[in-house]
């Protein structure tokens, strides 16, 4: 079995002449947590859509959990991938529990697994209230619970902590640390380095569809020729 959960070689994605990804090489090991950092439009979401098999590459080679993502096996592959899109929206009239039961059913998982995930993300007490009454942090935790249904081997999280205050971010990352401890590979995108620098194994920096750097935090400092690093917990 390969040690790598994700392998991208010279991946390009063009939209009618516009280059969203201009030749990306990236490998993510099994059990690694990798931060994908970049400004708006850098190509982070496009990369995740490729990994999910939602859009095809224009050129290059992709392997996700040892398979090409956009094949007839894509549905089976997606069963092993949890995805939390940016700004996820749920039907406000449904309760958190109803929503999670629905996703569990779609993924062929028992309701009980959804109930235990509600506890895991700290929503058990609010699970029977309508989602329209949830705070932003509660909705994000519901989104994470949705992504965790079926115990995926790979988690793709697209800017999951946007709009969360520091306390909620801490709680969110504590759950991710537990998932990683259990062996899940995690790819998490963000605009903010300080949020991820001490929580992830490596940081990939994207700029205009290219990977500008990919290294540990210490490695990035070395590459930049900076001797001193100040740790900031956000
Ligand atoms: P954000 O932080 O704003 O989500 P991002 O890093 O996720 O940005 P992408 O959404 O991957 O960036 O977009 C990369 C570039 O590709 C952007 O310039 C975007 O406008 C363009 N793009 C994305 N999807 C399409 C599409 N379907 N058709 C045309 N252009 C697209």
C-alpha cells in the first residue's frame, strides 16, 4: 500500500483559456495534516474539486487513495472522503439531527453513527433544535459532523473556520487533532497562516494556480532565510 494519500503531478486546470492551476506537484502522506494556504482565486477550491472527482484535470496525473478520482470508481472513492465545502448551507427548518440522519442515510451509514458524531462535535444538546437557530460555529460543527460520517480516510476542508471566533476555532481544531490521531489524512485550506502554522504538519502556499512553497513551518523559515520564529496561537 502506498504511503501517500494524495499525489498530484504537473496538474493543470484551464477554464476556457483561464489557468486556475498551472502545473501543481504535491504529495500528502497518509495521516498527515496539510494546510493549503492562498489568497482568493489562488486555486484552493479547484484543487479540492479535482480530488473529489467533481472536475477533471486539463493535464497531469492525480491519485487519491491510490486511484484516479474521476473514474467510474469515483463514487466508491468518495465514500472514503469527507468534504466540508466553504460556507456550507443547511435547510434552516430541519434539526441538526434530521440533517445528519439524512446524510448518514445517503452514505449508507446507521443513524446511530450520526448521533454519536453530534456528540463528538459538541452538538448533542442542540441537535433537536432547528438549524436556523444555530450560531455560525454550530453550523460549522454540523458541517464537520456531516464530513465525518462513515469515518473517512481523507478529510478535505475548504476554509472551514472562516468567521469563527478564536474559542470556536480551538474547539474545531481539537476535533481535527483527534481525527488525525486516529489516522485520518486532512487537507485544510485557509487564507490565514497564523491559524494553521502550529496545527498542521506542513504548509503548502498557493499563488495564482501554482505552488509557491510546501514545507514544515521551520522549513519555510529556512527557505526564507529567517533565523527566528515567533509562535502565535490563534
Ligand atoms: P477562494 O479563497 O476565493 O475560494 P480559491 O483559492 O479557492 O479562492 P478557486 O475557487 O479555485 O480559488 O479559483 C481559482 C480561479 O479559477 C479563480 O480565478 C476563479 O475565478 C477561477 N474559476 C474557478 N472555477 C471556475 C469556473 N468554473 N469557470 C471559470 N473560472 C473558474
